[in-house]
């Protein structure tokens, strides 16, 4: 039998955090919350539930998630976002892993609740994430977004039965706000990696995204909400590439301005 630490990062999660914490009571031997100085009732709720609570200015997703690992009492951890909930089937699967761990890392499927409906198709499901692992063999990596757990070479993996319920989109308005924020981060990261962003990507990538998610991944089976998810995912792809192009053009303009100003300075010296 191994002991398990559950680690969660938060910022203004008063609507979600209690549901998240209560879902792991009974499998967690240690629950740690690292908060980014929330201005709502997040801290009070965590203290009421007697979890270990720490505060740290936000360092970025990967860095913050690595930081909370430092507070974990045990090497095996389950990393959750505040808007996630361990399902009953997953709860039982984690109990079995605790009794007899047979891998270094475990992939868990996420099932997203979108405006009150479960999205069981599209690119959003099964959305497998490595969330339970031996921290002696892996840590979080990634720049602005798309953080992921990077494991040592030779590590072993298994898939767990049961879903991680993801309550991330209570409304369409919230989805638009998330798109605005994440496309900013994704565009910045793409420019740092010098990724392409020509008109081909701007025009065809959103189309490809929609057909892959709605047709090939059978998003149409999720009805109206499936159509919304696929349409807004396509829209997010379009916005991301437009922002990449905008950032690159801005960088080119600044470089040209710097060269022009340098030329003026050299003429002045002469």
C-alpha cells in the first residue's frame, strides 16, 4: 500500500474547490492547495476542509504545478485542477493503484461538462492526461500553455478506468473568455518557438479543426453543445493564428524601426 498526495493549484475557485477536495477524501493521505492569492472565499473554504494551504504568486502553469509538488508529503501524487472531480469509478481505480502500483505513471480520461451537458465525443474526449505518477521520475514541463508531465526514459505507464469530471465551461460567455486568454498565451508561445503562421494556416487550420472534431470524432452525436464545442474550437484556432501573425508583424516592425533609428544615430555621429 502506497500513500498518495493530492495537489491542486487555485485562483478564485470558490465555486469549484470544495467539490474537488471532497471527491478525493478517502483516497488522499495528504491534500495540498497552492493558491495564487485569491480574492474570493477559496482560502476560507480550504481551511474549513483542513487541507494544507499555501500561497504563491502565479509563476506560470508548469512552474506553479511543479511548485506545489514541493509541498507534497509523498512521492506518488494525483494532480488536479480545481474544476475537476474524481468520478466514483476513478475513485475505485485509484484505490487499487494504492494497494498495488504496477506503473510509474497513470493516464486518466477527462470528461468535460459544457454548459450542463457532458461532451462524450469531439476532440474533448477521452482527452487522456498523465495525472497520477511517481514524482521521483517526472515533473511538469511546458511554456505558456500545454503543460504536461515529462517522465524519465524507461518509465512505465497504464491507463486507469473511470473519468475525471471536468467542470470548466459553465456558459458560452465563459468559453469566449477562455479562448481570448488562451489564444494570447498560445500565440506568444508559438512566436517563441518560431512556428509558421501564413494565410494557409489561418484559412485551412480552422476548417480542418472543425471537420476533424465534428465529423471524424463524431461531435455531432453530442447535439447542440457538440456543435458549439466544435465551432468555437475552430474559431479559437483561427484567432490563434491571427494573433501569431499580428505578433510576428509587430516584431518585424520593431526590428525595422530599431535598424532605422540606428542608421539615424550613425549619420548623426558622422
